[in-house]
């Protein structure tokens, strides 16, 4: 089982700036990598994942979206999702 965490952001987005240090904390606490992707540079992902807001954090297991968080997702919320799919 492959767990992947994607965080889509956009330049100048205040929520995205708030999400970035949370992502670092999640990486340290749970030993995972949060892949940060500029949504505007990945239009194919906008369509694939139906992205409408930033930040959006997706938790994928074997390529399938299992959890989706739109807006700022806090450490506890992301941690619970990570632990659920480990």
C-alpha cells in the first residue's frame, strides 16, 4: 500500500501560507512527505482532482483519493487521516 499526501497551493494564497508550516510539522511528527504542488502549474491535476480551492490536501492510497481537505487542514486532522491509512 502506497500512501501519498498532496497539498495544492497557489501563489499569494493566505491559507496556503498558513498550511505550509503545518505540512512541515506533519512531516516531522508522522514521518511522511507532503508533496506541495502549485495548482496553477498543474492544470491536469485541477481537472483530475476537481480542485476548486487552495489549499487542498489530498491523501491518496495506491493512487486513489481517500481523504480530501479543502482550506487549512490542521496537524491533528491530517495526522488522523495518515494513521487511518498506514
